[in-house]
C-alpha cells in the first residue's frame, strides 16, 4: 500500500454527505441543503478516535456520472482523470434511505465503473417514521458491496461504518474504466439501471412491525403498494407548500420575505455598526491623547486603530446576512425561492439558480461568484458572474450610511432607513436593467450554447440547526476578515503615509495661537503639501465635472482596493481623530469642506447623491476582479466589468449631479 | 400524446416515455423521471413555470419546456 490512502466522499445533493464529513473530520461545515453549497471540495484527516490513516475528500453533490454543471464536471474529472497514484482507494457514496430509488443510480454507476465502493445509507430515521426500514444485509448482497446504515444526528451506525472502511482499505486498489462513462449516457442504459434499482428496492425495503394491527395491515400489502407508501413525499412539506408556494400568494410571500430579509439586516446591523464605530474612535482618541503630538501617535491613532475600525465596521452586516441566508437555506425555503424567481430571471438571460449567488452578492461578491458553479448553462453562469458586482455588497454599506447620514436632516433620523432601502431598491432595479441590456446586445460577449435548463429538487422543510447556521456565519465572516482585512489595513497605512509626508513637520507661525490651533494649522499645512494632494491635483480635472475635488478623488482611488476604504480615507484626509465619534466628526468636517479652487461647498445634496450612484455601479474591488478572472478562465469578463461598470458609474454620476443642479438642487 | 407540461394541478399520471430529442432528457431521466413512475403535479407558480412534480417521494421543480419531454399516459 502507498503512503496515505485516499477516500472520496461522494453523493447526490441533500444525501447527508457533508454531515458525514463533519463527523469524520471534526470540522463543522454546514449540512448541504441547497445543491452545490459545498462549492469546492474539502479534505481532512480522520479524527484520531476513528484510527483510520487516510485523507478524506468531500466533493460537491453529484447526481450521476454524466456531469451537467461545472461543479459536477469537477467531481467526475477528479474521479477519472488522475494518475494511478491519485486514484481513490475507496469511495464512500451516500444515499438518502427515503430516496433510495433515486439515489442508488450514482452508487450503481460507481460500482459499474469499477471503483471500490462502500454505500452509506443516511436518514434512516425519516424512513423509520414512515414505518419502513432497509435491509442492509440484503442490499449489500444484491449490490456486491458493503452497506452501512447511519443516523447522522445521533451518530448511530458510525462504528459499523468505521470497521467497513478499515476492511475495504485493505483491498487492493481498484482502477476505474473511463469507457464506461459513454455507456452511462444512453437512454436505454439509464432506464435499465433504474429498473434494476427498483427491483433491488422492492426486495430491501421492509415494513417495521411496531404494533400488531399495523403489522397485519402491512402483511397484506403487496410490493407495488408498499413501494408507493415508502415513496410518498413528506406530508408536512406538502401542507406548508400549499401556503408558501400558493399559485398567487406564493410570489407575494416571496417578495415580502425578501423585503423582510433586507430590512432586518439594516435594523439589526445599524446599532452594532455604531457600537464598533464609537469603540474604535474612543480607542483612537485615547491613543492620540496619551502619546502626545508626534508622528507615531498619529500613525497609531489615524493609521492603525482607525484602519482596523474600518475593517470591523462592516462585520455586523456580513454576519447577519449570512445568518439569515443560512437559516433560510437550512429550512429549505431558498431552493423554493430559486424556483419562484426562475421565470422572471430567465427573461433577462439568467436562471433561477442565479438567485442564491445574487443574494450572497449582497454580503460579498467573492463567495457569490464561487457559488455560481451550480448553474449548468455556461452563458447563464457567466452573465450571473458578470452582474454580481452590481449587488450592493456590505462594503458599500459604510459609504451609503455616511452619505445618507449627511443627506438626512438631523431632526429626522428615521428618514435614513427609508433612504437606505431606496438605494438598495434602485441598485437592484439598475442591475436588472444592466443584465437585460448586456444579454440583449451582447450575444457575442458570452458565447455558449443555448441549452438553458432548470431542474431542482425542493428539499423537505426542516427546522434549521442553529449550531450549523451560527458556525457557517462565523466561518464566512472570519474568511472575509482574513481576506479583506489586511488589504484595507495596509491601504489605510499607505494613505496615512501619503497624507502625512513629505512635509511631516510644517513650519508655521506659532505666535499668539493656542496649542489646539497650532495642531489644526499644522495638519492642514501638512496635508496641503502631501503626496496625496499632488496625486489629487493630477486627477482633479476628471473629478471637477462631477462636482468632486481631489480629496474625494483620492478617496475614490483608494476605494478600488475595497469600497469601504472610501470612508476611512475621507476620515484620514480630513484628519478626524478628535471628538466622540468618527462619523459625527467626519460629518461636521464634510459640512465645512469647500473646493479650494472655486470656494464652493464640496459636499452638497447633489454631489452626495452623485457619489451614491457612483458606488452603485463602479467596479471597485480588486479581489472581485481576481476571482472573476479565475472563475471565468480569462481576463475578458473582469476587464469588461471594470470598464463597463466604472464608466457607467462616471456617466451616471455626471448626469445625476448635473440634472439635480439643473433642477436647482445644489 | 400527452405531456407532463399539460397536466392539471393535482393530477396524477404514469410516465410512458421520455422524449430524447429534448436537450435535458438525460438529466430528467437521471433525477428519476423514468417510464412507469407515477408523478403528480403539486405546484404551478404564478407564471405557470417552472412546475413542481412529486416523484419517488420527493419534489422536483423543472421548467415547462423540460416537462414537455415527459410523455404520460
């Protein structure tokens, strides 16, 4: 035997595969509910207690060995196109006991292709509730492989599975025959395989004799009837669907649900964001006061502490959106949402399966782009990737919050929530229009066949497992901080440097001035001669038509690394450290700011609304472009995204600002 | 020759054949729509598309033009 044995974990969507992976690896990934939520496979060693020396790989859901989406292609490729050394020693294939006639197809194909397979029957409790069980010995005999029945929740049957794995790892390695793949593709062979499976199923599904009356009844039931009994969909699910998928109310309910999701994000996230904000501003204040007036005090307070605050301020929204998405997914509603929205989305060249990626795009475009792999039609997948950056990701929220706070009259704070919902609504409508236009006029943009399809299993309604949802939300947020955090922090430091040097110790007339006034004068003198100001002067001609000056220009440039950097850049450029709260002091500075060359106010109603429009469209996230390149296989789409979205941003900002000014709104 | 896309709400039918001219027929077979199986139309959304069928103890949603390939008795 070679050094490390390889075990592949493979199974249809919703077959309890990820639960099994979590048991063996001790990692708590989420249970797969929506097809393809394990986008990339994960690998892990077995926990020590199982005493299995092997690497376990968890793959995305697979219905059959004829791949239908990129996700499935990846799995089939990993199974067949590897060198002899990478060929798995053993495949654990999962199948839902209550779905056995559908889920055995993959098992049969894997056995026929020549793999070394152990079948894991999951969810025996669901079948048990219907008063049936599967005779595993008989099934094992009929299939010619080891079969183990487990309950993922109670871990009942895992010990049997462990010994089956150990036994099968001792077998010589079996190599698959790729020629078999062609055979699986024919209609006749598929129908024959299913006939074979049905025969097997009728022999292994047995009634449980719980009480005598039931047993007597069931003894009279012949196999065809028995099969029908064991194959009825979940009663409760059908009842709930009568309401939630009602022909007319179903769609209304869906819209209300989505509205509620977004509104609750703002209501729940806003106070938490305030908390993060005031925490870091008081920290910056404390640092600046205790270290005195010198360059390293400014570096720590303005650069490091405020930069970290800029990273963490958008955390509440990401956490809450992933929490709500996870809850909806776990209950089984998200798949139904995808079904309800399929028709309207197909009108603009998208697919019902674009729905969940687009929704994730409101948290962060990066995981959203990765999750498009479940869309089987390439054209629809590329178009979905294309428009995902238009979804208002959480990085835009701090920007919107700041600008809306500026626009909202101070005596009417309730208006802010209304404005924010309006911004989201506008951005959704505009992205629909953009998708429509791109789909209509750019048939050549995304070349692909037109076999658009939508086939989706609607999972049984379940109470969400809070532990999984919480952990999933935590993992996503952690990943986001680790990826975006360093970029934002480093950028904050660069901006601090650019605004602080070269004239870091300006010579000014100190006579007759108080200490505070000296600091203030030094700050503005230092900034006016800084590198940032020089860069700003170069780009100012581009910014002036929009009503912006070099300070907004520099902030916008830094926002290309990550959008929320815009806020921390403004704070740095306006030298905000004092006072009780970054936002309040930044707002005050914004109200005072004037364009130096013209003397006009910099932040007005029109320029603030213009800025919001700029952020709705502009393709400002380097990480998104990198992922877009990786997932589409070329620079074509990311470059088009950068050019089209950013120029649309510029033009629409120009139009909005000048339209408002023409109306007399300055 | 009736198709599953022409079924009435709540109606139960037995699948007779799958039309292999439909580009999605393989996946339709693989997900369990095979001749001899009983299907029931359990949901039609407001746009009448996609349709949800109860099949082999589960619910499958598919588009109308895909349900066209399912020939019923």
